C-alpha cells in the first residue's frame, strides 16, 4: 500500500508497463530536440513543444472548458493518451483501444 492506495501486483505491473510504453513517443521527441546543437534553440524548441502539449492535453484544466478545435487536438496528443490510460488503470478499468492505436500512430510517426 502506497499513499493509502492498494493495487494488486498484476495491476501495478500493468500500470508500470503502460506508463513506460506510453512515454516513449514523448521521449523520442525529446531525444530529437536534444540533438539541436545550439543551446538557445534547444530551449526554444522544447518550450514550444512541451507547453502546448501540456495545455491541450487537459493536464492543467479540463478539455471540456476548451474550444472545440482544441479539444479535438487534445484528444490526439500523446500526453492525453498517457494521462487517460493511467487514470483508467488506476480506476480499475481497461484502456480503450483508441488510446493504444493513437499511441502507436505517435510512436511510428516519430
């Protein structure tokens, strides 16, 4: 039991696998950004990528408070897929197939 949350070993392993696997597209983008030689440009690109992804993915405020076009973009961001998958697993539910497909699209896109 961690922080008064109880998971079975199977649930914990599956959640760990999901969080590591779902983080791969974000890690690949970060790896590509790290190859930029100029340090200032590297910081600009990382901020230009990270903050919009965090904002439209629903991590800072709910997607239903955003305009329709931002909701559509947010549902297809890799950060949203990672977040929703983790939430569903912690609630004891299964991950939706569309989340896994979306993750594979991002993974093979990069």
